[in-house]
């Protein structure tokens, strides 16, 4: 590897050999491999290359006498795959620039710089894609969670209600005559025997069983005629269907923006 560094060489076979040395090498060998790649134009700001090489399933070649050869073959397959992706990307770099909002020169500067080996540009392209994927994941985490309909809305529909009898507060009576009128509460509360019922009647003697609430009278006139143009305009003005629809809940926490550290 020191000879490669002196001769300043880099091609597909040398890159595959360096990858295999990195996988099986100690810290010194790994640092030397990364120094060689950076000298030839590698733009590895993060540890995308190191993480990628360590993620390969090299454990299945433990004890294999051809382990070194198979590691080189794995590296060659990886280089071949990413070279094909790189060529397709370069062929459509104009469209990629429009999607990302960057210029072609800005994108190309992320892949290579003066003196960068062509094969290292492919590794830089891999890093470019890893960084792009990481930015999309961070952006998705920062976006507010959406409701079930796919739109952030503080007014959501009430879940479906099964058609059954409504339970009354404090209900404990079980009817033998009209069982179909009973709620699901009759499955859990036993029927009271006459003696217990008579004791309850004595305890509850004089306790009110209902409350009369004074309500403001409302005049319902669905077909009344407007008396002025202002009233007609107000009556015919379109209104929000979200708030007028029945069975809706308003959730204040969905109507406010979360404060995040930028």
C-alpha cells in the first residue's frame, strides 16, 4: 500500500484490493487505506464508506482459505454496481439538477475535484447518495405527523359507532320482559333480589331522580325569508364544512406548531 501511495495509482482492481485490506486490517491499516483514498480525491466527510464496508457479510468467510479472494470479489461486484449507477446518473445529471434545485456544476463538484481519480468519483457518488438519503430522513422526522386522511387537520372525524343501545349512567336494572332494550351492561351486573332492592329503596327515599335545567328558548324557522341584503349575503355565504359536519372533534394540539431546536 505504501508503494501505491508513492506511485499515486488508482483503478478498479486497486480499489477492490484496498477495500479488502480495510475489512481485514487493524486500525493502522484502515487509517492508511483511508489516507490513500483521500489523497486520490475521496470526499468522505462522514464515515459512510467505513460503515458500508463493515456492513458487508464477511463473517460467512471466516476460516475460508479463499477469504481474501472472495473479499476482493465482493469489492469488485460493489464497484461494478455503483459504476453502473454513476453512469446512469451522469447521463441524466441535468434532470437530477432540476429535482435538487442545484446546478450541474454544483453537483459535479460534490463528486470530484481537480485531481480526483475517476474510480474515486464513483465512491464519492456513493457518499453523495448516502448524504441525500440522510437529509431526506431528517426532513421526514422534522415534518409534523399527519392524520389518518393524510392531511394535517385539527378537526377529525369521530370513529364509527356501532348501532347498539346507549348505556345509562348508574344503570343496574335487568329487564326480563324487554331484553332487547338492555345495554351491554346487563352482561356484567347481576339482577338484584327483592330484599336488596327494598333496602335500596329505603336508602334512596327522597333522593331526586332527575334535574330540571332551564334552557334558553330557541325559535326554529328553517324557511324564514331574509329581511335585508346583508342578512341574505350572510345566509348564502359558504361556510366551512369541517366544523358544520356532525360527529367531529377539535384537537387543539394538532392546531399548534411544535417548537423544535433548529
